[in-house]
């Protein structure tokens, strides 16, 4: 019998051996989450590669005026001879020969300066894109962090509601068994518990899926037990949107990027114009050597060399004639610059509207939060009073259930309102291209809210 018990116990425990060991609990702060995401981001790594290439080119502008070198070597192993015509094919080794040529050419055009400026601009654009990508990833990580914290709090409230409903069901069962409560109320209490369990299970599943996505973003194991620490403070702030626009609109990445696009198109127009209409000076020299031509001694002929040099000035004419392809190219480059300037005006208008809307939504959301907190306080006191009345028989079960739902709804509205307010703060920080700590007055003194 002892042997049978041993094997039964072994069969029951053995499946547990195959389960993966759960990772050690990790306390994750807001700053650490951002740091992990920045280190693990594949997109940022790709941006860093492009940035390094642009920086390498910007640091070697001399390559734009570096002369071109050429080295040629030739061997005439089959001297010219008839093949099908008279006097027929004849191979003459004495006419074999070889040659060596080394050349250097330098082309100078007024557009070289604009080409160098465009390379430097490309590096600044890549740098702006990399910094903006880092900031956007930081905002995304913070939003996901806060969303998970909010979901945890919501789960805690729903667990509390389930516990409360379970206690009520147990009390109702005892009262029903003693004939102090009708069967309908007893059944409703059971239904209330199962509904609370269903809602709690749904929220837990959504939280687990969101947590897995967040851990993947941070490059952490999916089985990691996370304890979140840190948040974005919810404080009343009141900004003048017009003052924010005046001070911070030029710092927005999209505004800077569009101005750089205009500068890039202007440089492109300059390059096109100067290349098409300005003279180009070509300096070249070449040294060559080999067997003399004509040669009657083959590869054994004495070596001879020669050197030559030339200066060429190419003056374009077609681009000065209206309607030519070169002239149309210059007009098209100018048109692209004008279109880019119009796009800048459109981006600035949308940016101003966004900042005004975010500031207005922040103010409205704060007012809603104050109302939501008041609703939670009232709902909690109402549930306490309804529960006491239900125990005394003065309040119906349905009335108690309605008050519980009101409390659950009030808590959820408050949590969602707080998360919305935090997200609006982050969105405003992104729209102004400043840190969220600066926006809430926790960092620099350059931007203080009017509390």
C-alpha cells in the first residue's frame, strides 16, 4: 500500500516538473522601463546606423572635391590582321604591344559648396529623426506603463467588488435557509457573484495580454513577475496656449523637419541651377607608357612614356534657352520649394490647433476629475448605507446591486479620467518637444505651470 501511494503521488507531482520556472519578481520603475525600451528598440538601432552613415559623410566633405584617379593597363596580344579577306590571317608577334596609363582629373563647379551643405543638412535631419524617435518611444513606454498600472488598480477594485458580492451571497444563503429571505433574492445574489467573476476574468485577461506586449517591448521574459513603481503626477496646471505656441512652436520636430526640407530643396535648386548654367572647369593630366606604335619588335621593343595635361572650360548654353529640358528642370526645382513653404504653413496651423486643443482638454479633464472624485466618495457612502439597510431589511437587494454598480462605474470613470489626464500631459509634452517632468514643473524652471 505504501508503494502504491508513492507512485500515485509521483504521478500527481510529475506534471509540475515540466512547468517552466517563473522568473524572480522585478520592481520596475518608470525610468527603468524607458531605459530598457530604448536599449532594446530595433527601430532605434536602425536609425542609429543611418545616423552613423550620415555623420561619416558629413565629416568627410573633402570627398566632394577629391579628384578622380584612373589607372589603365593594356596588352595587344592579337595585332590587327585580315581574317577572311586577302591576304588572309597572319599572326605577327612583332606587332604585339602593351601600354600603361595613369590619369588624374579634377572637375570644379560653383555648385560644390551647395552639395557640401546638403550633406551636412542630411546629417542634421537624421539626428533630428533619431532624437524624435527616442522621444516618441519614451512617450509610448510611459503610456503603456500608466495603462498597466491603471488596469491593476481596476482589477483590485473588481476583486474587492467580488469579495463584497461573495460575502453578501453567503449572508443571503444563511438568511434564505432560515426563511428570512425569498429565493429570488438568493438567486440574484448568486448571479451577482458570477457576473463579478466574469467581469474580473475578462479584465485579467486583457491585462495579461497588455503585460506581455509591454514586456516584449522592453525585451523582458514573458513570465517575469512585475511590480510597477512610479507614475506621472496628476496636478492641476493652467497654461496660456498662445504663450506656449510663441515659445515652443519652432522647437517641434515636425516644424524643424519641414524647415530642413525647405532648405534641402533650396540647396537642390541651387545645385541644379549652377550645374546647368555655370561653367565647369576640368583639369586633367595623364601619364602613359608602353611599346611604341607602330611597333615592329613586339614586346621586346624599348619602353617609351609620355605625359599630357589639359584645361577644359565647359560652358552650358541649353539651360539659358526658355523651354528646354534643363530650363524646365530649374523651374520645377523652384516650384518644389514653393510647395514646401506652403506645407510648412499648413503644419504650423495644425500644430497650433493641436496645442490649443490639448491645453483645453487638460483643463476640461481636470474639472471632470474633480467631479469623478466626488462621485466616488458619494458612491462609497451610498453603498455603505445601502448595505446596512439591506442587512436590516430596509433596502431591497436590487437597490443594493444598483448602488454597487454605481460605485464600480464611478471608480472606473475616475481611473480612466486620471489615465486620460496623464496621456494628455504626455501628448502636450510631445507637442511642445519638452520633457513631461518639465511640463509638470518637476525639472527645469523654464516651463512652470500656473497652479
